[in-house]
C-alpha cells in the first residue's frame, strides 16, 4: 500500500481545505494511506503528523484557512532543515509528498527532491496567482471576490463624501489581484508592478491629480487601487503626496489579511477539488517533480523547475483596458 503525505505551506489561501478533502477522499477510494503534517514544513521537520482519515474533512470544505495549519519555515533555507524533513519522510516510509502552497513552498519541495528520491507533487495554493503553469491559483478567486465586496462598500463612502480613496491590496510582487479588483470595481486608477516603477512616483502623482480634476465633474469620488510592496513609503506616503500637492483630503484603506480568509468561492472549491484529485492520480501514474494546475479548462502538469523559474505575466489586456479608461479621464 502506497503512503502519501500532504501539507499546506506558506501563506494560507481559501480552499486549501477543499484540496485536502479531495486528496484524503481519493486516497481512501484507492486504498492508499494519507498522512498530514501540521504547520507546513515545520511540522514535517518536527514530525507533527496525523492520519488524514481521522480528521473531519467534510466540515472544513466551506471554511478558509487550513485544517493542517500553515507557517513559513526558515529552517528549509538550510541544508540541515531539508535533511531533517527528508528523514521524517523516510521514518514514516512515505512514498509521495504533496505540498499545497506558493513559490516558496514549491522551492522547498524542490529542495527535498534533491535528497529524497520518491515522488513529489505541488499544488498552487496562493491568493497571489503568481505561479506559472495554471490560469488561476487556489484562493485567487476568493481573494478577488473578498476585495471587490470590500471596495464596493468603500466606494459608497467615497461617493457620499466626494473623496479620493486609496485602497492597498495584496499580491506580493504581481498585479493579478490589483488589476482584477481594479477593473471589477471601476477604479479610476490602478497602480501596480506592470504599469509603474518607483522612479515614476512624481509623474504618477501629477497624472492622478490631473485625472481627479478632470473626473470631478462626472462624480465626486475617485478610487485608486494600489498593489502592496510597490509605492515608495507605502500607501500612507501616496496619500500624503496627493493631499499636499493637490490640496486634497484623501483617505486610505489597507485591506491586508482580510483577502486571505473567508469562505472560499465555488470556483476555488471546485478548482482545489479537481487539482487535489489529479494529484493522487498523478502519483498512481508514477508522475514526479511536477506542479498540477489548470489552463484553458484542462488539468496540466508543469515541472517544478519551470514553475519556479518562469515568471507568470499578467494578461496585457487588463493593463490596456485600464490605460484606456485612465486616458479617457485625462482627455
């Protein structure tokens, strides 16, 4: 009987539980043992394990977070930590390891593969949608939906007070959330990695102030979506620049970790379920050293090396659509 191990690593993303449920149920169907490790790679290093069949996985389907908990693991950056993780896998005679997480988690999986010669499979679990080899990552749909609902409420207040609002969204170092949310909420300005560099700060401030002035005759509010880790000094610095140079009273809201929690959307639950089932099938078919994703409606396999070393670009259509809108306000 094959023994499969699974863990969730790095930042949590909605529908990780759906993937865990699918993996556990599929293992049961195929009469495979399924062992979970708590707290990401930390739990693998410290041997904090559980029989997945003993967990109430069905009740976790509609909840965010992860029943196996998660964590960042600095020990995996050292050879000693990687070797200890491998020793735990050998101790339990694990045949295959499934890791659900983002690029850092997949790098950890790749490091394990260098010292442990059994099967490793990655699943794309991150709200940032920044992994090559899949159209959407597990949790992205929910993060965009959560941010959109929050910003719709902010727009009501912005309209009532005829104010400029800056809303900072997550995304790490990519603009997938920023542009999807910005387009969905009709934001007048989107500032992200794909259309801005830090040396353009003064130019961007002047551009936004001009757009605010032009747009004021249409309706009173002006919404700016800002990607995190981008503007020099952060959202607060942008707010201060706009207020000082434009004599405004703009407001700021950082959505933060609210985007990582909450009940996952049906799209995320279904994607996580499909990829979870596919990961067990891949193991049964002797697949190894891959991440499983979904592109153009089809489940696909991409080598871990290609996922990690090939940056995922934002669809230029989103960038162009926003630029056309901003150009309209500047006419």
